C-alpha cells in the first residue's frame, strides 16, 4: 500500500478487525458482480470506494428511465447505455485507483464458469431464479463464496453460501431448482427504492468481510428484511445432504 492508499483507506486501517493486512487483501481482491441494477449499484459503489483492486461488472441490459428510481449508479445521461458500461464510468470517477472490468453480455455456460473461476468472491445481484441457479452451480464447482441478495416490493433477503466450509448449504439447498413457479420480480410488482440500497450495502459488507477476514459472515444464515415495518429476521440454514448440486463429494 502506498501513501495515497494509506490515506484514502485510513478509516479501514484504523479498524482492528481489518487493519493494514485486511485492507491490503481488499486491494488485492478480484470480485465479480453479476447485475448492475438496484442491488448491483450499491454493491459496486461501496466495493469501489473501499478499494477492491479488481471489480468486474456484468450486465447485458441497458439503462432505462424507470431504473433511475433505485439504480443509483446510473445517471440520467446514461439512459440507453449498457448498464455495465454506465456503472464503470461512475466507479472510475469515484475511485481511479482501482481496475474496473466490464462484461456487456449475459454470462452462460463456459463463459460463466471462467468468470467465476477467476474471481475471489461472487456477488449475485441478478433478478431471476435461472441466473441465480446457474451462478450457484458454478460457485459450487469452483468453491467460490457467493453473496446472494434479492429485493421486491418491501421485502429483501441476503445470505452467503461459502462452500469452502464443510457444513455450508448452497443456494439450491435453500431454493431447489424447478420450484419457483411463482417467481416475483420488481418489474411486475414494484420495489421500494431504499430497500435495494439496504440489501446491496449488506452484500457489499459481506463481501468485504469475506476478503478481509473480519467478523462472522452470513454463511449458514438467511437475513430477511420487511422494510415496511423495518423488521429483520435471521434464519439458520442447513445444507441438504441430498442436494443435487452440492452433495456430491461431501460427507
């Protein structure tokens, strides 16, 4: 860490649970954010501000005026631009000391596997079950910690699935694939704008904890927020010993 970085990230360095070693780990980290919308916006902003050295933003969608109510990384003059490209411009202005990579196509198959294999932490900020399950399968395959979030209407949830831990469940243990016939999306049901900020900021916090080793992550817990009444609930999760995705090769 040089003098400019020591000054910029001094409030992290002053934290005993992070310190110089933890901040250096953040500077060395490679984090993949899949989705640059409502959740991906605060995730990317906080991770960039915190000095994550290599951030990859993936989104194949384009900025629409209806996004601006909650997708705070995008500006009005970015309407019509690819979301990953728009996000990268905002992040570069926020912190020119980090490297920002963009993927402007939907990640599937081998491309998804390669992207996940080459990053340290994966942030799922997508908005549909098919993508979430594909991300989960690749994270299980390559033993990459996954920080998962979701938000719709006034309800949000966030969890960590870290298969480096022997007793960790995966996303499929919580939501078995093929059971989401009643998938709810904010495009059809609306979403309270600060909700995605709260959940996205929590995802960013979990990612930084995973990288720096600070505190205890949400691995094995599902955090639920009812923003209408501002009530949080924490639910313990257990891995499914018969899980079709993560059970193979585990005791």
